[in-house]
């Protein structure tokens, strides 16, 4: 039996049973299959994320251009395509290849703007090279996705010679029938050529950055930071003022702004509690942004002493969490509320934007009026909704919170803009207006942009996952009256492993469901709803979430018997095996609890949740 057929059989066995059962495949491929399984990649569907804002003028794109030109010329007329991606696997250039091959690549979305990272499409040359940080050749049935079985791809990571960081990947892709063992050697040579050009370009950029830093330090006489993707330089004033997390926030913000290639001004609350006005100025060498010079102004006269206010150990108003990104968002909102500066709060659904705005109001102006208007409640009677807004705006020193303004259509957003314009003089007497939104690119947010000069982004729960240890007790206390139910350590570990795409609001719903099962004592793993028994690294669609929960319920009902659960659901064994792996479903602890009930309230006992990890 041919090696390709043996690999195909091993893959089918792995997808159905989650194990190779002694069948051998190349070690890098087996490890990659297990990563793909852990990521929850769908073997029957290719849906890589797409971003249209591909910039060919990055340092990687410019360094790779001559190498791509050479390869395109050499491969002209051959059934092979050369592909360049960034460090996240997103395609930024595709060259050569015949028309038939390029049409095929378009169908499997191996095109400019799409990401071929392993977490999205499974084992493939590009994604596997990024994960392993070395050259990778994936042939035919070695691909995790069914739709890639007929392809062959060889890829090599491009490392920057100075930092050692992987900047991107150079890849050769063709049909399996046209594959050659020389593909790996060719991409490794191309990756080395691009790396050498990156070295030559970076020397020139870093010299330019250093010159701008020295000039700004002499000219400004204030704290100066200069950053690039590999470098952070501070003058003595900045080194004394900034904590490590302050430097990290400034650097991340500067790198975000470099794509716009224009000056920007922002305000942040430093770790010391001081409010700083920050100017970001890009430094360019030719057509490439080399980095940025950051000037920090504490709004005081030279030589004037500054009393640093003590920073609270925790957020105010009953909000839980100590992560620096969360604390920074809370204190920025408080500062804007106290100054009555109209503010836009951005963040994913359920992160706590409304809670922060209400807590800031209670802290700063507890005795004044607060009005909350939800765009979701606007409905067909827009004029009545706007009249209610006017009544809130005319209250003295009021706080008005406009929730989910990105849900407004363009026509309603224009009417809202007109109303705010008409009421501006009344509102100027001390009214604070804050709006919340998830999508900052929506037409409504763009329409309202001029009214909200300050934007504060609230971090998602997955970026401050350790805060769950404080958030869970706070949510339980809020939901309970006379009962005192707590969360067991084992259940907390399950909660800490979840991705929480719905953020704090989703966590609150999960705890509410657990309290329906647990009336006293400690919440155990068995008390958590079905969604907590599936760990996946991607956000599921509503239909997928329903499917996941149905499979988990059927498995619990069938005492873990997959064949019986498949029969209950009316699906094949192969399908339920695949879905269990895709959604990361593991109900062993619930099944064990049912088989071996323990004394005490239902679901009691210390059990551990199993999670199959690669």
C-alpha cells in the first residue's frame, strides 16, 4: 500500500477516534494534527479570516519584492505559485502559477488577505511552518482539511537576523501531482535572501530613529520614548516616569497608529495615577514607517512639583478585577466623567461598558441624574426616543448613557446627531454624555464621531482571565439574596479555561444556570451548563453552540457511549467523533458523577475536568 494511502487512512482514523492507535506518520504532521484538533478546526470546511487592508509597503513586503520578482520570473508558465505571508499567516502577496491553479487557490481561499494559520485551516505548509518555526513540507493527505488533500506546499519562516523574530513565511504551493522535493530547498533559499534584505533595511531605519530621538530630546525637554517593532529607547525623564507596563502600552498604541502614518494625540493614565497627554509622531524612511517618537506631557510648568494621587487598589463601584488594562479603562472613564468630557466606550459585547459608565457616575456625581437610553429600544418611534433623550440632557449636571449606538441605522444616527447639536448649549452646562459601541466602523459611530473627542477601549474578559477569581464571587453575591453559594476550585479551573466570547455577560449567564442546580454549598463541575464541558479556541456561531450543547447532553444521557449518543441524535458515529473533536467536548466528569453519586447536595464532591490537549 502506498505511503499516501496509508497517510490518508491514518488521518481518517485520527479524525474519527482522536488517536492514531499505533499507526505512524511523520512526527511534525502528527503533532500538527493534534494542534489542529485542539484548535477545533473543521475538517470539512475552510473559513479562514479575511482582512482587506493588506499593505504591500511594509518592511517585509519591500524586502521580499525583489525575491518574489525573481521567483515569479523563474516559475512563469509552471503549475506552481509562490506566496508571501505575514507572521500571522495572512497572505500579503501571491505570484506566478497558471490560471487553473490560481482559480483553485481562490476557491480554497489561499489568496491575498486570508490567513492560513493552523488555528484556522489546520495542518498546511504556511501554518505549520509558523507553529514549528522551521521549514515545512505538507503533502496531500497530510493536510488536516479535506479540501486541501490534493495540494502540496513547502514553506519556510523568514527570521529577522537581528531580533530572531519570525516576520513571515515564503511558500510554494502546487497540486500534489506536481510536487517536487526541491520545493523545500527553494523556499529556504528565498527566506534567507529576504532575511538579508531585512537586515540591510533595518540598519538604515534604526539610524533614522536614533537621530529623531536625539533631536526630540534636545528640542522638547520632556519625557521622550522612541519605539519600533524591535526597539524601545527612553530618555532619563521617561525612564524615571514610566513603569514597564506603561512602556508596553505606549509601544502597542504606537505600533497600531503606524499604519495611518500620521500624528496622533492620546491621553492615558499612568501607573503612578498621573494623567498624561501623549503625542505619537511616525518616523519614515522612504516609503516605510521605521517607528514612532512619543512625547509625553504631564501638563505642568518646568520645575513644578507634582503630587501623585494614590492609585486605588481595585476599581470603584463594586467592579471586580485588578488587570492593568481593566484598571486603566476604569480610571480613564472616571477622569472623563469628572471633567464632563463626552466619551465613546468601545469593546466587545458583555465586557462591562455600561457598568463602568454607571460606576463612574456614582463615584463622581452620585446625587445627580443619570439616564440610560438603549439604541436597541429605539424601535419605529424614533421621535419619542429622541424626546426622552432631550429630557435627560436638560437635567442639571446629568449623566446620559447612549448604549449600543452602532446598532442605529444611518438615518436615525443623523437624527441623533441633529438632536445632540440642538441640545449642545444645554448639555454644556455640565452634562456628561457617554456612548457605548462594539463596532467602531459602523455608519452610526462615524456619524457621531465629532461629538465624542475621547475613546476608551474596555478589554475583553479573555485578556484578563485571572480576574475571574474576583469576578465570579462578585457575580454570585449579586445574584444571591440570603443564600451563600460559592464556586469550588475545580469548577473555577473549568471557567478559567474557557474563551468567554460573550465576556462578563456570558459568565453571568453561566453562573445563573449553575445556581438553578446548586441551592447551597459550592458550585461543582456537574452544576455548570453544557457549554462549559466543551473547550474550543474559536468563537462559535449560534447554530454551532446549539449543536455543541445538544451533543454534550446526548453524551451525558448515554453515559459517555458515543455510539448510543449518535443514535439518540440521529447522526453517524463518524460525525459525532468529528464534532466531539471540533468542539472539544468532554463530559467524563459529569458521567462519573452520575455513576458514583456522593453524599451531600446534588453535584457535590471534588472532581476534575478532563481536557484533551496536544
